[in-house]
């Protein structure tokens, strides 16, 4: 995708995860390298989860989806997944224009 107007539908009622964003931007690098180089500056690690800083959530760029899960031994945990909103998708494409073509 080369045109910012094509990147996101700001009316989209649901955010997308980082892997979907990677695919929509048409990034040429593998996902793991890309997220470490680009999004790591916007996210922090809590356990195994990468979460956005609160300022970026309040700006409407990210949302966090939390889901419970149970391990094989019966313990319950909470899984947090960072999601990118339509507004965040456009913002990231403008912030890292080289990522769109990388």
C-alpha cells in the first residue's frame, strides 16, 4: 500500500493486531525484526506482553485487549494483546514512512 488514504478506515469499529498492521503496511522485513525496530520505542514489556505507553492509548493510537486463559495445570492468567486502531495505523505510517516500503 502506497497511499495513506488507503491505509486505514478510521471508522473501522475494531482495532487490528500488530501482525495484521505489518501485512497491511506491506513491510518487506520479517515481523519480528520490524516490531523490535519500530514499535519497541512505543511499547514496554510486561512479562511476555508488549503494551503501549498510556499516552499512546489516550491519544487513540492503541487499545489493549485482555483475555483470560487457563494453563494445563489449572492456573488462570490474563493475556494482554496490543491492538492498533485505524487512527494509530495512519499515525504509525506517517511516523515511520520508511516502514511502509521497507
